[in-house]
C-alpha cells in the first residue's frame, strides 16, 4: 500500500549540513495532475482549495491566468484586478503579517501569543481599520506617525539603514503598549543581530514587471520539477550565472536590488514595516501588492502577484474552445520554493551553524521565522559521533 500524498508538504532544516542536504522535504508538485482535464471554472476553485493559506491570492491569479489564456491577448480588458480586489489582497497580507508576528513568531521565541489582540482585528480590515487596530494594540500612536522618521524622499523605507531608528521606535511602543508585541520583537531583533549570518551569494531579484523576464519564467515553469526547485538566469544581463533569488517583504518589486543578502533582523523588521505601510494611503508611503500577467501564446498565460511571503506565479495552459475548454497544464510557483531552496541563501546560512552548538535551535527558529515557510517546518539536529579515548 502506498503512503498517502502530503498535499501541504513539510520541511526539515538541518543546521551544520552543507547544501543541498541542509533543507529537505517540500511540497508535492501536484497542480497539473489534479487540474488537468478540468474546466477552467472548476480548476480555479480547486486551486483555492489546494492553497487555503493564501486562497484569495491564488484565486485571483488563477482567474486572471484563465481569462488571459482564453483571450490570447497580452492584456484582456477585464483581466486586471480592480481596486477592490487589490484592497482585499492587501487586507489578506496585513492579517497574515499580523498573525505571523503576533502568534507564530511569539511562540517560536518561547513567548506568549497575542491571540487576544489578533481576535480584535476585523477580518475585512481596510487601511483605516488596520491603522486604528495597530495604534491601539501594538504601537501606541498612528502608523503614519510611527514611520514618519523612516520614510525617505522617494516614499520608501530602507530597513537596513534605519535599523537603529526602528528599534528605538519599537522600544517606545513597548512602553506605550506593555502587553503588545513590541517588547518581544525588540528582544528577537537583538538576538538576530548577535547571530553570525552567513548566507549564500546575493542574486538579482525577479522583476516580472518586465515582460521578457515574465515570459522567461513562464517557459521555465514547463520544465519537469522546476516549480519544486526553481533557479533563475537574469535575462537582461549577459553571461549571468544561474542563481536562486530571494523573494519577500525585504525585496519587493519597488525596491532597488540589494548588494548584500538582507540579515535576519532586516528580514523580520521588513515584514513589520510592511504591515504598517499597509495601513497608510499610497500617497503617504503606503504599500499595495504588485501584480501582472503576460500571454505565452494562444491558450497559455502567466500571472503573478505579491503575497505576504513573496512572489506567487501561476502558469496555465488550456485546450479546446467554448464549453469544451479544458486545462492541459497548470503550474504553481510559490515563495517558499525560492526561499527554502536547497541551494538558496537560507541553505547556506544553515550550513554555517554547527549542529552541536547550544544556541543552534534558537538560531534556526529565528532563521525560519525570517524566511517564513508556508508549510510545516521542523529542526533536525544531526549528531556528531566521537570515538572515546581508550
């Protein structure tokens, strides 16, 4: 009897083990097998059921991919999400950020969950509601005031440059809201700053707003096994090496490419800052998820959107016409496959940690929080055999 298929997937992090054996597991690449032969409408709903954690984002990109594949045009007039859809995506990202920071991170650090505060965050939290909630539960003042010293002339925030200001602002919030998340977050950031972080080589981020890069990714996604362990060659740079880019709040599309891999502290506080920016209007330094779509030929399309963990892409292929249209292929590439790649920056950082060091479990938990998987994650401590003296 065969073992049951694990649709959700799981990861094992193995500190002190060199890539590619330091990160094992992952999720089964089953989208094509489960959706092939389905009608487009049925496939869209099944995609959302398969990916419940970010169901709104998956459903949106799935719908857009199907519409574009059926239209065989680069931009179907009704394919792009409207302002209300973007607001729903932004609200989902904000809730996911808040849950990760207030519950998952707190428990990972051995602290107390902010379940009470999180229960008071309305499900349909627009920017105004989110701003009020943040001010009363975690900040002690409006998000716009909290961030005003960090926002640059171009309306962006450089978390690495402003790290001391961010820590000082968190310390003030810890005094204003003693029961909030600010004080535990300060301690976590200080622990992260003490970690010897040795990531892999920095690579240029994916820029799918460039149609050439989007099409290149769409074609790469047809390679068997690619969506489980993706790699990237910058199509703009001549003789560019094959790399594994990071994706996440620390490296959004609107930000300039980093010259060094973001540290653990920068990754954690980038999510925090993005949560606050979701509570601001766009003209006041706010952030909303980017998105896009390209045709890959008649019946084929790639669509993408930024989610709480990073870049999500769907590649859809359809065959037939009218009521006889069916899915011939469907590939999903989620942020975790980049960030927990066995040759990515996290894999190199894990390899630098000796498995028998007393601080290793805490360090790996902080690393996992920073890179933020969308599936279960466990730490596997390898043992070091020693020959006893005679």
